[in-house]
């Protein structure tokens, strides 16, 4: 069905334009002594509204003959012939209506002008249909490109997420294995905490995004597992702005950052240390930071590990170029700051 006919408001506007066109045409062609303006409007308005629906049919030959160099001549010839035929039919309809109104004399004087006007109006409708179809095709291309981009983005996020799970499971199961011989009770506790963490991970991870509050809950579950390994050597502090707890983030965004803080920071210190997680609104942005102590005598870093590289790519994929992941360190502190659009 024609797009104009599928929307009542659009159809009403279309008919209003044609009604105004009929009135304007009636005013222009009326002659003194042959008919009044009112009679001329009454003569032209109904047949012109019928002609408006006929012009809608121009969409179908337009679709069948797109404007390509190979068929442009044939398309032009077809549309001109159609314009003559349709305009002639409109003139016959006007003559029949004029007979009913007893205004055939007023019509006969302007028949050539009306015939030419009808042909021009039909050709104008053809041009408008070509324009509308070009706009529709461009919109469809943009829509498809956007759908492809969204699908690619989702696929990349899933791939990056899948990269995290085996890495985390390997480390956790390694910890269980290490504790089984030296501390079976802690191994059992660790297994229970791991099961709880995996349940939460599956529940939250099935969604494309979760709230910051849920992400912090996941991070806390992960840190509870690590506390079994490190005992009092590992301490955690959180400073969270309550107003941004509903902020949306991709699942497991903080887990690799926190894991990095433990593996390359606290885990290398005999006395352990504190991991500080902070989240606050900074104007039009949300800042999330993870900070930890690190060994001042550690070897110089040669690049980012898998966890930080993964986080950087996920942030760029999910939020776009407006987001940043900044890494800074000094002799005894390591800090990862996520600056995200609010």
C-alpha cells in the first residue's frame, strides 16, 4: 500500500494540498460571465481530489523504472505518455462533472489549459515519487548500516566478555587447588564463594548492561573469593556516590581491573594493602577509579596486560570515543580511572 494511504494525518495533509491547488486553479482559470469563482471551485474540486489519488499510482511505474542511465529514456517516454493519458482521463471526468453542474461552457473554454495542467501535475507527482523513493532508500541503507554496526558491537562485546571467564576461572580453580592440601576448610569456603560469584555472573552477564550497583556487587563477590587466599593482607575500601548507583555499565567491567590490582599489586607485597574503589559524578561524566598499592621495586612495565587491554576495548566499544581509560602509577601506587559519559 502507498505510504500516504497508511497514515490518516498524512492522507489528510495530501488531500488538503490538492484541495488548495484546485481552488488556486479555479481562481486562475475563471472568466467573467462564464462562471463565478464558487462555481469554478465546485467544478474543479471533486475531480481534482480524484485525480490526486490517480497521481499516487505514479509510485508503481516509478519503482519499476528507477532513474538509471540505461533506461532513463524509456522511463521518460513512459511517464510522458502516462501523463497525457491520465490528464485526458481527468479532463473527461471534469467534463462529466460539468455536465452534471450545467457548466460545460465554462469548461470548454479552458480545456487545453486544463489538459496541459493535468499532465504537468502528474509529471510533478512522478518527480516527487522519485524523490521520496530516494529518501526511503537512503534511510533503509542507513538503517541497515546501523543494524550491522550494532550487531558488530554486540559480537565484539560478547567476544571480549568470553575472554574474561576462562581467565578468571583458571585463577580461581588454581587457588582452590592450592588450598586443598594446606587448608581444606578455606578451600570449601572458596568453592562456595566461587559458586555464588558464578551464579551472579550468569544472572547479570546475560544482560547487555547492568547497573553500577550490580557491578559493584559482582566485584565484592570476587574480592570475597580473593580474601580467602590473602586473608588480612587484602583490605577493600569503597567510596560510592549513591546518585550514580543506577548508572549502566557492561557486565564485569571492573573485575579485570580489580584482578589486576590484586595480581600485580597487593599479591606482590608481603604486608598486603588496600584496594580503593571510588565512583562519583564529575559534571557530565561518571568517574570510576580503582587504586592499589604496588611494590616500589617491581620491574618496569612493558605494556598493558590482557585485563586492562580488554577493559579499554570494552569501554571504547560500549561507550564510543567519548569514554577514556586512564592508567597512572608512581613508586608505590597504581591507579586505573574510567571516565565515562553520563
